[in-house]
């Protein structure tokens, strides 16, 4: 009996304090491990989502600009804007009172800016060249480039007295504002792309914007997409004007562009996340376009002297730099 009682008591006594403590420690390690795996997985997922969002912004921005550049210098049945009968120099570029757009909102960006059809691609280097004439929505990024595309819209339309249009025939081309057109009428498209320091959703979040010639006629400013922090442009140039092959890429304003033909546009877009990630620090030195570390570096694209300097932000925002070379389909005329 005594042996049986002892054996039964041994089975009923449970576990010791030391065994309980060992079990608790093992369980604690398992919980910490599972929590760590979850947190790391969640962080990786958030990072992947943030990077995917940057790529999404970049794809959308390029998808807007690319077809516009490709169709630059399209004028319906006319080969180029050179053949138009009422170019700015013919209607008084030095005497704006004779301009076709006199007294309309179309001259807000300059007396003849909307109808300078010979310049189917125009760009400013490291500045918003229209400041004080055709101001940005809030504040343009001081050292970003600006890109202007001029062309005719592809569909033929009825004559509209509230729109600047292209009357395009086999024998002549003309810009009209409600005039009779005995040939094909197309809406005149003038799109000015620039980077603004603010977006409609957040005053501290930059955006890609566009001023477009619209009804009135006048220029309307719209936000294309937030998140674009900088845009740099280089122009592909063909010296002969006959091959449609870019023999050289130069910055806007380069003197060689006075001759030859513009056949391509190379564009860089720097995309920035909306919110900072405190676990990440962007220490990259971004060199693109004419931004070069050889010219120094800047942490502020709006600082005096930031033009041509490499961008080294040193903050907690994630960024993505993308580039695209776009060829002009109508560089030799339609």
C-alpha cells in the first residue's frame, strides 16, 4: 500500500516551479519570434507597396507626356508649322497689338506664345521661364525644367469661335479663331509641363502640372499627378534636319538648336513619396540631366544656385528616378 500511495502521489504532484519558468521562457521566445517575423513581414510589405506606388506615379506621368511629344509638329494636311501663313513674325511678334490672340486669355503666357507653331517643342533650362507672365499654380520648382509642346489635335472638328484652331489644307495652313475654314479644322494644342512645389492634396507634396490651351481661348492649369519632385529635359538634335536621327542631346537653350531639327526629347522625372519613412534615410546623390556632382550638390531644389547641382536630399522620403527618350514622329513633317 505504501508503495502504491507514493507512486500515485508522484503522478498527481504536477510540475515544479523550475519547469514552469522554463516553459514560460520558451513560450516567450516563441511569441517574440512570431511577432518579429510579423513586424518584419509587415515592414517589407509596406516598403514594397511604397516602391510600387512610386513606379505607378512614374508610369502615369510618362504615359501623359510621351504621346504628346511623339505627336509634336503634327499639323493635319500641312507638313510643318513653317508653312503657316500667320505665324507670329507675320502678324507682329514685335507689335502684339496685331496678334490674333490680342485681348484673349491665350496671350496670358505671352502675346504670341500660343501661336508660335514653328517651335513645336520648346523648353527652358533649370527655371520656370514663364514666371511673371504665365505664373505657376503656386510656386514652380526653381531649378526644374519646363517643356512646351505645340501641335494640332488629330481629330477634325467643326470651327469653334471660342477656340484657337488649325485650318489645314494641301496648299496652306492657318491658325484661326472662328474664321471660316475651307479645309480641315483641328483644335490647336499647346501644353506646358512643369513641376510645382505643391499639389492639390498636400501643400508639402510636389506635383507635375500642365497648362493647356482651352476654350476662351485661354490657358487652363491642371494637376496631372502628385509626387513628381523634379523634371529635367535634354533635346535630341539632328544637324542636317533630314535624317530624323538624334546626333546629339543638348540642354534647352543650347545655341545649336537654332539650326537643324529637334527629333527627340530625353526626360528625367524624380518621384518622391508623400510621407516620410523614419526607418529609411535617402542618402543618394542623384545625377541626371545636367545635374552633376562635379557642379556640387544641393539638398534643396529651390535653393539659389541649385541649378546643375546633383541632388542629395538626406531625408526620410523614398524616391525613384526614371528616364525616357521619346522620338518625335513628325520631326520631318507630317
